[in-house]
C-alpha cells in the first residue's frame, strides 16, 4: 500500500542508522509472515482436510475466513492508523499474527483452526496495510528511501513465488502444522526488533468521525453469506432451503450495502466512480480473473494429490510455475504497454487466460509434469499480459485527486475476486464431481473415484474458460480506452 511521505517524528533523530535498518528488517519479517500465511495454506489444504476427516465445504473456510477479514479491513487500516497510531497498530499486527500462528499450529479441530485464521487475518491486514507507511516514516528524509521500499516490495514478490514450494516442503518434512509454526521464530524476532528500533508514530484524529463501521460490517456479512451459501450448496444441494435463503440474504445485503455506501461521507468504496464505463469494466474484469486464479489455487493441489498422487512437496514446486512465469512476463508487459498501448495487450492477456483454462480442462490421469508446467506458463503469461495494461488503462482515465482511491479499488477487486473464487470454485468442483456418477452429497473428495474428479476438473475449467471468454467479449465491444497520458488531470472520471 503506497502512501504520502509522512513527516518524521522528532524521536527519529535518536535512532542510529543501524537501528533504522533493523527496524526495516522487522517490517520485512512481518511481510514474510504474511506471504507464508496467505500462500502456503492452499498447498496444505488437502492434508488439512484429510487430517481432520472433513470435506472441502468445511476446510475451505481455513482460507475464506482469512480472506474475508483481509479484504474487508484493508481499506480501513490507514484510517485506524491515523486514529490510534501506526506504530502501535503495526506492533499489534506482529503480535497478533505470531500468537495466532501458534494457535493455528496447535488447533485441535477444524473449527478452531478456522477461528484462529480469523485472528491471523486481523494481524496480517495490519502488517500489510501499515507496512509501507511505516517504511515511509522511517526513511522519508533519507536518500535510501527508494532502496528500503524496493526491498519490501521485492520481499512480497519473491515470497509469493516461493511460498508454495516452502509450504509443500514443510508439509512433506513435518506435517501441515509446520506451515503455521514456522512463523513463531520469525514473529518473535520481528516483535523484538520493531519494539526496540521503531519510534512512535504521530496520531491524527481527522478521520475518526468518518470511519465507515457500518459499511465494513455489511461487506463482511455479504461475503460470509455468499461463502456459506456455496458451502451449504455443496453439502445439501443448491435447491435446499438453507442455500436459497443464504443466497437471497446475500443479494439483500449487497443492495443494503450499496444504499449505505451511497450515503456515507467517506465510504469504504466510492460508488460514484462506477458511473464510468471503462473503470467499471476494468474492475469487473479484475474480479472475474481473480475468481479464476483463486479457483486454480484451490483445485489444483487436490487434483495433483488425489488424481495424480504427487507428494505435497512436488505439488508445491509445480505450483510456483505460474507466479514465476507471471513475474518474468510482467516485466516485458510493462514495456510493451509504453510502446503499443494497453487495449490490445488486455485482449491478448484475456485470450491467454481463457486458453489456459481450456488446457486445464483437458487434465487427466495421463497428465505429465511438463504438460502441467506448459499450461501454467500460458496462464501466467495471460495474467501478466493482462494485469499491467488493465491497471495502466484504468489509471490513465483517473484524475490526479482520485489516483489513490482507484489504485485501492484495483487491489480490493483482486482481493474480492479471491474471496469469492474460493467458495465458487469449491462449490463448482465438488458439485460436478458428485453429480457425475450420482454420489451422496456427504462423500468427501478423498473418497471419490478418479473418473468423478477428472470429470469435475474438465467441466469446472471449461466453465471458467467461458467466464474468461465473456469478459474478453465485454472488453472487445464495450471498452474503448482513450489514448491519454498516465495520471491525466483532465481524465474522464470526475
């Protein structure tokens, strides 16, 4: 999360250069905990599901609970930091993340684990939401500010690439509890360094009256209701009374959320921005793309372990293919945007993503590691070719005074897509597997015959390919991005 430079506190002068860099190390260690918390659980989820003798409809909440907290609170952390003090809140995030990691590692049951993941999400959102501004406070008047910020960004990038492999190795060498317990030494060192080296942050009461508590609660309720509807649909059928009631409640909650946000002075989401067609299309595309990415992250480990019988460490190594290809091609994509513009690259990226889903829909018991890697390279290339041009196209129509808000909306849209994608992908995959040979709704994934799992893989990713194809058509016919310079103050959003 980028922020405006913040004047340094007078106590900064009492800190030696070594203490400032140790303070940066504590923040980076916090970001490492976040990358491990957010990326290793997907790899361990098949093992967790088996260990607690539960089904995917329940175990998916280990991921969903974390994402719901993170998605709904990430917009509010800066305001909370202004109200309560950023140093105090970041320190609380480190402590909460460390303690909750211990609790997750010792969880005696799946419900306990889900509850502890909520606490972990609260700690993570404070770390990520305030980490960059803490670096700004520490280095705002230093010529090494750019280096410090780059190290933090690199930590997030490298961590997201390596975390699946780390998670797979930890599960194989020990068990699923290790992916949480590894945070203990990291967190303890981070807490000690941060407490010793980071000066207090100035408080500001300017935003206290504008904190959108009601909007935050409504957004949580909408997402939890949707996820519960998907879970109950898997367990009892989507025509069951409870699933239908939850879906109706989700729709009503969404309508109420829109009404409330349109009347709040400083809402979580500025709904007036959605009057602009291009912005709305770009954000909707972001949500759909990350629904697909989240479905992939959830389903692939189960398919690789249950159908192909790969060990967890091999699954982790295979799962890093997409983030590596995405990171490499994203660098090329940014250069191509400057040379050719964003419109054509957006379409190429969406076509590659749709094609990658079609390739995934052909996965079978005969899938080779090379076939998997090639499919993930296509999807990683599509994600890279689409995301940067999509962001550039959005920012080019954004006036200077709305840049921060729209940038936050882009990040929030990707988080929302992931939060919705986990229950959607789980419900789709499980329902298709059960329906393929009329299995009882209570049949766990691990007990399903291979033909049912392969059938579900085929149909799930064909449906995801169709979703991507729809967004491709929408972008072709309804989005005409003007050729404006980036951050044009006379841009089209007003």
